[in-house]
């Protein structure tokens, strides 16, 4: 059964809009940040990570965003280009804004946190006028991510991109990517998330992210099926609710709840799971695979990333995902 139809005549497989920043991941793991002395620098930001994942899987990709006019901004642009990601709509800020930094603390495979430095971050300064309609017109898929809705003018830039995507028939994916520190109030967050979600074909989020969006609604049992059903009255064709290690459920308008097996992983750190899962899942759906097979692919991609030190740099190729699934099926990989 096909739930989403992609405009196959378009040359660009995937475009994403939003945050480009830097991850500084602790080298000395299994200790708190207070005792961590050195970090490795990677490109970061959830939509950037997903785009890198899609490029590694072999798709034609582009990014729409804003970088600081500094060494970090140039590092990001160079990394995207080296990964064959089109950067014609990556705009350089001219106001002195800086690159957002995410210092990650890896205390244990299950206890990780992120310390964010995001004052005057360039990515939130993208304006609607800077979003290229011609790029979105070429894309089969536009992915938006929730953090870009947190402030103006990037919020308006995302809504402008949504309107171009609707006009030109791109499939719209919303990765909720809720980072509370970027927002002023829970009410503001829920309002803008709901307004954006109404326009999207595929919505992916964790149970906690959907709870935030249901602030003004009644779902006392936090029932995934009730959560998903709301969006089928708007544009959604697939709503995925993620439950960490327990896996995820994908709902479709016919009322089916699709589940897929998840895989074991030797976990180094938990962050990056959602981004790699999204890349693997969207890739699968774009290949015309079933929802279950696409979810399985996303889960395997997630296992590879959480077993690695980085998020972006660890995004797997298709051969690596296939190999991981085969090795799991042969029982060669066990959980940490
Ligand atoms: N410990 C784990 N072992 C195996 N698979 C995992 C584990 N954690 C996450 N996954 C896989 O990754 C998918 C997405 O993970 P999760 O629900 O944690 O997303 P997320 O909260 O968006 O991730 P992130 O921490 O990157 O924000 C899960 O559905 C599952 O398939
Ligand atoms: O999203 C961020 O700003 C931090 C990310 O770059 C980090 O890699 C992560 O949390 C992945 O989801």
C-alpha cells in the first residue's frame, strides 16, 4: 500500500530548512561535563544531520539555512559541500551573529545531555525573502524542523518554505525536534508547532514532543492513536511516534498502526538516534518500500549512529545499513 506519492519528475530528492550548527562531543566519555577536558568538533543541528544522512544514502540533497560569517560557518559550509549537499541557499549572515554550539556530555550510554550556546545564533536569522522558491520547486521532499519555528525571522522563513512546497507539490516532512531552551513559553511553542503540522504530509516526533503539542487538547492516556488521528484531518499521511529503545509506531489514515522490529546496539550515546532514524525512514519511503521496511531501515541507521561518537559524521551509507541489518539477523550484534 502506498501512502505518500513523491513528485518523481523533480531532480532534487531532498531539501531541508533550519538549523546548522556545531556539535562539540566529549572525548572523555562516561564522566560529567565538569570533568571533561576535550571535545571533537562536528557539524550539527538536527535538520543538517538528517540532510547529511540522506546524502550518505546516495540522494541529491540541498540545505536552506543561514551560517555565521566566521570560521565555524565556513567549516559547516565546506563540510556540506564535501558531502555533495547543495549550498546555493545557505546564506551567510552579515550582522555579526554567531554559530550555535552544542556541547555534549556523555555520562553513560543512557545518560547524555546537551549544553547549548545559542544566543544570537545565525540560523535563527534566515528571512522569508532569503528562501529560494526555485530550489523548493525542484525538490521532491522538504523537511522542516521545529527549532526553526522558535524565533522570527526564521519562523516566517519556514512558513514561506511551507507555502512554496505546497505550491510546487513537494512532500513535506516535519521532524518535531523540540528543544525547549530556544522557546519563550510552552503556549507559544504548541501554537506554532500545531500551525506548521497542519501543512505536513509526514510528521515524526517522540511521545514527549507530541505531549507538548497536545497542551490544549484532551488525551489523558497519551494515546498514540488519538495523537495521530488528529493530523489525518489535515494533510498527514503518516504520523510516527517514537519511543526510544522501545521502537516506534507509524500510523496511517486507514487506522493501521505499523510497527517494525528494532535492532540491538552497542550504545555510546543516545543523541542522533532521531536524526538517523528520520534519514533512514524517509529514504525507505522514497524507494517505495513498505512503512515497516522503511522503519526497520531507520532503526538500523539509528543503531549505527548511537554506536558512534558523532551524529553527522557517523551517518551511514546504504551499504553500511544493509550490512548492519544482515549482521543483526546473523546474531553477530548484541545490545551493550
Ligand atoms: N538504545 C537504543 N537501542 C536501539 N535502538 C534505539 C535506541 N535508542 C533509539 N533507538 C532507535 O532510534 C529511534 C529513534 O530514537 P528516539 O525515540 O530516541 O528518537 P529521538 O528522541 O528523536 O532521538 P534524539 O536523542 O536524537 O533526539 C527509535 O525508534 C529506535 O529505532
Ligand atoms: O540539534 C542540535 O542542535 C544538536 C545536534 O546537533 C545534536 O547532534 C543532536 O542532538 C542530534 O539530535
